[in-house]
């Protein structure tokens, strides 16, 4: 086997090792359960499939690297040899090798309050809630006025809209949270869940129903004022919080860690400042409403708090019901 073929075989072998490395990394995460920190459960079938495919392709590359010289060439008329200086080849392979090594070496951990501070937190379910000065009649009138202005002169309308958005004195207009759930199926589901929760003596917010209940509270918060509630999450604080305020927060993941968003519920208690960020707690109390910024949000008046261990799966997921 000449030097060129030896070089080609070596690179084919390295590619096979890299593919098997990724497969072993995914397999290790599956076995240890640490894959839960990065992937939503509904995505696991794709992880299983990718692991098998990477193992197969890696083995295939290694087998190809051991072929005899006369079997090395294909009939496509192209030169598949690796070109460039050795340092260039090393840099290219390091792009793939470093993530594999880091995956085995760097400890796996859940997202925490430092990530929440960077991404921002959504109170309740994250949909727009009614602020305290919300006026439905005024909102309807404003909507009609905007439509008429757009039809009369669309260019001028867009220019005025841009000036309002960028202007310092712009007062935002508010909408009903229900406007985001105009489909009949959504309305029916949340109305039925609202009826069920109103019959409960105490609302237990679990991992399975977290986002659904948060949405119901945003839509029908006045119906639940004074209701007993229990919720699990980690402690988080904004810089402008008072000493008696904290948020019980959870990360919600739809697909993978890249799309994780932070959802939180405001809690008020005289001894709230005794609990540090990222402390996992189980909170119970009575529901009330408050405002943060200009929006109405659910508020829990603390009656009991218990420090707990981080759950096996620290994230919550949409139910897609």
C-alpha cells in the first residue's frame, strides 16, 4: 500500500473512531440517565436511532480503512484524499473530538438560576396577562382604529407604529390572554381543566400538569384567588426584588436544552431571603394576584416551605393535550 493510500486509510479510520465516539457518548448518557439534562423525553426515539446509526457508520468506516490497496479507489473520478497542512487536519478533527472528550469529562447538570438570569423569566405560563388597568372596551376600540388607519394609509401606519415602539413615552396596549387561545379545542380544554381545579380542595402543581395549570391561572386567575396551592421548583430572584420576594421557577423544555425557557411563580414571605438561589423547595400557600412590571401575575402567600432534593428530572414539558 503506497503512502497516499496509507494516508487515506488513516483518515478513514479516524472518521470511524469519531463516529463511534459520538455513539458511545450518547450511549453513556442514556445508561446513566444524564441525557435527561439535554433532551426532552419525546426526542428519545431519535437518540436511540442516532446511536445505532453512528455505531454502524463508524464500524463501516473502520472496515473500509483496512481494505487492500486495489480496493481503495472508487470509479467516481474524484480524489477523496485529505489535502492541506497537518495543522489544518488536526484543527478540523479537533472540532469533532473536543465535544466528545468534553461530554465524558464535564459533569452533567441541570440549568440553574444563572441561565435563568441570562434568558429571562416568564411569570405564570408566559402568555400576556391582563394588567391592573386593563380595559376591554378600550382595547376593542383601539383595534378598530388601527385597522381603519392601516386601510387608509398602510405606509404611514407602519411608520407611526415604528415611532411608537421606539419612542420612550410609548404606552403599550394590552390584550386578553384568551386572545392567544382562539381555537375551540384550546378553549374547551382549559375551561374543563379550570372546572376540575375549582373542585379541588388544594391545587397540586406537578411536573405533568405544570404548564397546563400555569396557563389556566393566567386565563382565569380571579376564579382561584384564595385557593390553596402547592408547587415545586428552584429559588430564583431578580435584582429588583424586595427581601420578602422570591420566585419558584422551573425550566420547560419542548425539544432540547437549546429551547428551554424559564417559568416562575412569585412567592411572598417575611423570611424569603433565607433561601438562596438554586435551592429546591416545595412551597404551599394561598393564591393571590399581583403585578410585575405592568402585567398581572399569580402570587403565592407563603404558608409552608420545605427544602427538597433536586428531582430526577428537573425540567417540565408541554403535555400537547
